[in-house]
């Protein structure tokens, strides 16, 4: 027995070490092993050269089917795969086969993996597809999420999550029932500049938060666009671009609103706004006394900005909410109480592709079997607020909100996906 004790201890120590290594740690170790490095060529006075760990081999990446090949898929999501480390596009679903085949050739997707909507359920027999990215009109999100879950696929769905609270809940229930991940594409919550600001807020660099003022507007031109059809979009400017203001206020403050006041407007005779609102102004009140005052519209020159006022400093982003080029500034008094001067400085944060960041987080959640940072509950809460704003606008009175039954966000995304 004594003779066997040392090897047995070594074996138990080995098993314990394996158990202690988490999936992320093992993946990081594998990536580090494949990293190619070079000796420095500059002096110590220079900023160190930034090197990124290599992406996964293509045969190990999470395969994604793109459902809907409209503007956001073609212009933003598909190009983002080039900067993704953990995902790859492996299938397309579209009602326009000629367009889809053209795109498939650009991304080395086989013709057999280009499906029509009527063939959508065939995804169940495509093991190379582990998840779907849904970029359809809002009214179609619930149906195609539920069908993806039934086909055994994880779901990354564009915002807004759906047109009604009931639809959002049905999506959550379907994915939970099928034991599939459901993540809503709140790309802003994965952007490095956004993560930098949230960290500053949590470290009280702005003091106590007081007010959030924001505008997100754009000028829509085509009266026939689906976003101007109530049945497809669920509403006008509010659920499309106003949603960014709602989610930003919630995300930065870490609170949930308890009361909303809303007002909507459409210019009489404007063909664009026969079915949906042209603009919406709303106020969100939070338990701590924090207040968000926001405006959003479909008939104004593009404006994307917010200012977050704290007790000791303010932060502003202008532009904000954009796919790239967002600029963060902080202003505070420097130099002491007697001789202090207001100093405004721009915070330099290296930009990374927001779509690639959220795709990689989605892949990590699939691989590691963890809840996404922006799960269905996050989209559901925003939809509850949207419906309350519409109710307030209709009644002319403030509408109270009850807190969500549980957390709306999952674990923080890894800084280095």
C-alpha cells in the first residue's frame, strides 16, 4: 500500500488540477500555446506593441446561420466574422435566393446551405449550424426564434426583441424548454468604450448618478420601408432607435425604472407616419432619484448623443449608439476647491468591432453553457418599458412599473473574448 501512495497522490493531484481549470482558462491556455510572438524592436520609452491571441481554427468555431440577409446582415454582421475569433458563417436563410447565393459565394458558404424560409426547419438536420442570428423584421423574431429552439439551435436575435411582451416571454420559454441559449443583440453592452464608462461609474468616478439626457434620431425617407409598417415593426421611432436610450439608461445606472411618462407625435399628412409615430419624448424615473429624459425621432437629421450627469463629473458621448466612431468625454473640476478649473478630456479607448464582440460572447456562452450577458430577460424588460411609454402617451398620465421578477442580465462579458 505504501508503495502505491505516491503515484495515487500524483493521480489525485492531476485530477484536481483538471477540475480546477475552467473552460475559459483551458481555451486561453490553448490560444496562448498557438500565439506567435516577436522580440521588441523599440526602446522601453515606447508604448508596448499590442498583440491579440489567435482565433480558433476554422473547424472549431461555432457555426452560425444568418436568418435574413438585409442591410444589417450584409453591411455589418457578415463582415464582422472576419474579426471574430470563435464564430463563422455556415448557412443563410433568405427569401431572395439569387441575392443569398451571391453572398454565399463571398463567404464560402455552400449552395446546399442556402435555405428559403419555407425550408427553415431543415436547420435541425444541419449539425454544422450551432446557432442562428435572426435579423428579420421585428414581428418575425418570435416565430423564428421559437422554430430555431425546436430545431435545437441557440439564438442570437436582433433588437428590439419582439413586438409585444407576450412574444418576448414566448421566446424565453421556448429556448428554456429546449435548453438552448437566447441572447439579444445589444451590441453596445459589449463595446470597449461602453465597458470603460461602466467601469468608471462603478468606481464612482462620476460620483452619484443624477440625470441622463439623450437623443437618438434619424430621418427616414422611404414611406414603404417595413420599419414604418406597424404590423412589422410594432411601432415607429421608439422601439427602433429610442430603445437605445432606454437600454443605455438602464445599463449605465444599473437600475430599473419605476415610472414612465411618454408623449408621441406624428406630423399630419406625412405619408411616412400613417401607421407609426414620428417622434417620442419620454422620462424614466428610477428608485434612487436618477432620471432619464430622452427624445427619439424618424424625421430629424441624425443625432446620436447622451450626457450622464453625476455629482462630481459628467460623461458625454457624441456620437453615441453608432456602429463605430463613438467618442467619450469626461468633465470635472481639477486642481482643488480654491483654484480648480473645469477640465474636459476625451477618453481614448481602442475601438473593436461591436458585432464581432457580441458574436464571440455568444459563442463562449454556447461552448461554456453559461447565460449570455444580454439574455431574453433583458429584451423583455425593454419591451415592458416601451409598452408603458405608449400607454402613458395614450392616457396622458404617468405609468407605474413593477420591478422585473429577477435579474435581466447574465455574467459580465469577458474583456478578451
